[in-house]
């Protein structure tokens, strides 16, 4: 709910309290309580994460989602705190649950693919990263991540594809965070 919607609901609640519509009063109060509750839970989750209490932060974010907080915002925070706490299987579960409801969420799919790769599920990670790149072919970091997975898989065809993705990364982000590593991998790659 936007800030303006909250203001509108509060105004209608004020009118209802003055006697201009008794049946909407309960609904308006519930909507305001619902909004404040989800926002408050998100605030508490963020505060817990800031002090390093990732388990408590996770609990607040789950409650915020149940209270109606924006699911896309919540899942990103859940992934952040679970990864920060090195609870990768839990983070992957949150990502997969989200992707079942929102299969076109490319950013969450990329995180899930990265988590799959970290767990050693390289074939699944490769497939997910290919989906990410079909949706966003210009995402440099996804090219680099896919090249990393392909190199771990290690057969000759995948190594050649890894070179292609490292080259694409360098084309898209020649001075990017992973540019030097991509260049090094290409120099060492048998051709």
C-alpha cells in the first residue's frame, strides 16, 4: 500500500469516526493496523539484521510477509539474511518457494542458481543461469557466473562455452569486478 493510500484510509477512518459511514470503520481500522504491522515487522527485521541477529531478522521478515508486506521485498531480505548467516539451504528454499509463485523473477532466479552452484548442484545451476540469460542477455555478472559453473563441469564443450561467456562478460563489463579473473581464465584456457 502506498503512502498516499495510507493517508486516504486514515482520512476515511476519520470521516467514519465522525459518523459518515459506520460500516467502513472496522475495515479501515483493520487496513491501517495491517499496514503498520507489516511495516513494523519489516523495520524490526532490518534492525535485527543490522545488529547481526539473522535468525531473528528472518523470523520478522516471515511474519511481515504473512502480514502483507511486499513479497518481492521480503524475499530479497530473507535471502540476504540467510546468506549472511551462511544458511544456504534455507535461502535456496525461500528462493524456490518464491520462484514457484513468481517464475519470471530473474534476480531471485540468479540468486537461486548461485546457491545451487555453491551446493554443488552444477547441472541445475547451469540450467537456471541459462534461464536468467534468456531473460536478460545483457547481464554481465550472469555471464561470468555461468562461465564459472561451466568450468566446474569441465568437459571440453562446456569449457568452450565458458570461454564464450567470459568473453561476453568482458564485452559487457570490461572493467567490472570480475574482469581480471575472466581475462586470467581465458589466458589459461586450452583452445
